[in-house]
């Protein structure tokens, strides 16, 4: 049986190092998270999953890094979290 899993993707803007840090986190406050990966430009990245998740990794493609940087800085005060529903 295919069961969807809900998890969150988090992006934290690191102003001092001028990069975005992407990670997958569970749905609980202060819960489990995967390792954060630095994103510094337009290319493909793989975000590792976390213990207890059926998602071992998530591949993403950043197409407009400059616009993403500005959106997170101006509209989300440096931290963006969104919910993903993944079927594996």
C-alpha cells in the first residue's frame, strides 16, 4: 500500500556566509531533522532525509537563486518552512 508522508522543508538564510541552508524536518516542533546542505547558486541539489522517515533524500533544482535569496530575505525574514506531502 502506498502511504503519503508529510514532512517539512526548511530554508534558512545565512547572511554571514551568503548561502541558503536547506533541510528536511519532521512535522513536530523541535523534532527530527536531516543534515542541512548549503545552496549557493543555480543547480541541482540533494537534501538528505532524517531518521524515521521513508524519504531518504529529496532532489531539488534551483533555477533562480538570486530571486529565491531576495524572497526569503524580504518576505520570510530569513527562514522559510513549507509542508511537503510525499508518496513513496
